[in-house]
C-alpha cells in the first residue's frame, strides 16, 4: 500500500496536471481538428496519373497527434508526427524517412488549406520547404510540396493527389 501511494505521488509530481488527475485530454479544442480532412488511408497519384505511393494518416495520443506513414513501391518510406501547438497557435510537423531526412515544418490553416513551412540544412545549403494540403470538393486532397532552388526561387518538388482508399 505504501508503494502505491508513493507511485501516485511521483506520477502526480511529473505528469501534467490534467493527466495526473485523470481529466480529459487537452486536445479537444476545434483547432486540433483543422487537419482532420487528411485522416484516412490514401492512394497518392502524380499529375500524370501514375501511383506515387500509399499514405496512411491516423489520429494518436488521445487525438493530440496525427501520425502519417508513407510508402512507395520502390522502397521509399517515411513518417511524420503532426500536432497543434496551442501555446503558439501553430501546427507543427516532424518528418523523417529511410533516406535520413529530417524536416521540421510549422504553419497553419489558411483559406481552407493547411500550409506548413520550414528549412532543412544550414547556412548557404539551407533549403526552404513549403507544403500545402488542399481538400477538394470531390473528397480528394492535393499536396503541393515546393522547395527553393540554389537561387532561392520556389520550385515544385512534388504534386500529388490523394484518393481515399478507406476512412
């Protein structure tokens, strides 16, 4: 009994107040649902109609995180964790892949589109990235990934159309 009381005291000391008290998760604000249009299992197509890959986006951690898992037939794979940072009122994405890429993006919903931006690399080799997800009336989602070239001009890195396989 003494051990349980000690454990409870330790948990209360290290966990955020809401978690320690058993209160409902903090991620119930409508801002946490802004990216829900991306949830589901998707087949992703290039502009020419060929399949680019499969993307599965699920809600995790009591609705606080969207977890993306992307794969292609050629063996490329990556995933991201996406969450709304209520303190800063911004969305954050951390992307990693089997090529060693780490991409940190931030932004938010603008005009019905989710737009996240960030940089990879450092100094003169830094490349800016901007990814825009647009939900379409037919239920598809367009993902436009732009990055800067050596001169700093935006170029299209990837343009994909997501077609839902399952919710």
